[in-house]
C-alpha cells in the first residue's frame, strides 16, 4: 500500500473521490488535519490536528470481482483491521454494527465507506477511517476515547501516527484476499461476528422505521449485511443501516 500524507485537506474521503480516476488501487490518503471531516449520517468528524489518524484507503476492483451485495464485507475487513490493531496494543475493542469501534461504551474509531458501482458490481471503494490515537480531551463528545486515554497509565507517550498507520495497513492487507472467495468472506463474517458489540446481550433499541423502542438481542449479521435482532417475543427482526439505533 502506498500512503500519501497531506497536511490539510477538507476530507480525505472527498479528496480520494475527487482523485479517484488517477489513484491506483491500494493508495492511502492520510491527513494531519481535516477541515471538513465527514461522518456517518451527514455528521461532521472532529479530530484535533496532528493527534489522530484520519485517512482513506482507495480500493479498485476488477470487473465483477466484488458484487454490490457483498459490499458490506468491506465493513468487516476494515473493522477487523482496527480491532486487530487495538488488540496488538492490548486494548479490547468491539464492533458496533456496521463499523463503529468501541472500547467499553466509548467510541474510539468511526468509518465512512463510499463505493462507486459499475454494471458488474463494485468499481471502487473509498474506506475512510478516523481513529483517535493521541487526543486526550473531547470537549464536544461525551463518549469518545482514544488509544492514549485507554493506555495513558501504561504508555504515557505520544504514539507515532505513521508507524501506527503502517501497522493498521499491514493488518488490512493481510485480510484483503479474503474478499475474493466465498470461504474468505465467511471467515471475515465469522471473525466480525465474534467481536460484535452487544451480541447476545438483551438491550434497548429503537426501530427507526416504526419509530418504536424495543428490547432485543443482537444475534448476528445476515449474509446480505443486515443486522439480525431477536425481540422479546422471540421474533426475528432485520435491519439495514439507519433503520435501528442503539439506546444506552
Ligand atoms: C462516523 O463515525 O461518523 C464516521 C467517521 C469517519 C471519519 C473518517 S476520517 C477520514 C475519512 N475522511 C472523512 O471525511 N471521514 C472519514
């Protein structure tokens, strides 16, 4: 993977999408500072300049190599890379479906995946990752954490961002071939499911389509990427992104 370091940019995802025709597959754009970092649901992603990793991985696919209905395996791949990196630091994290990374009840990493399609499936994917590394105060966010906050006592030093990114990209590359075969995708899904936040734990949710709260138990993720939740009556409910919210 080749990483291009940018000093200041609006958003590494926006820049990657603008430069998509010229960027080879497996190029990474990483910024010291984003002035308009983008999050899920049109939110802004705030990150203290020079403190955290904010980067986008560009993947380009051969004709028909990844079908559009398999796009969610990119979430598995990206999420597992971050979880494995944090494991190597001794931080136990979980994946809040589809791709938020949590340590306990605090979010340490968010992702924004933006895909382009062609007639045969996925043409390219821009995998934007914001991982909190050295930032220790989050004035605007109540439930954010970082590597430094989690390991402050053990490692009271700044983490080298370039080295941390390199480790993360190595872990990403190791699993990348799994995308290409049914067995590989099964393995990705099994590893991903094993680290799902709130799996098998009764907890409150809001069904956003029916605008109703309910208690449910996350059982897993369907092969098409939908979250499978068992409700109190034993019924199975299936949710796409933005159809369910987790209540605390
Ligand atoms: C979220 O949790 O809402 C998703 C946050 C994604 C943030 C990353 S930072 C690098 C990349 N560039 C962006 O503008 N967003 C993503």
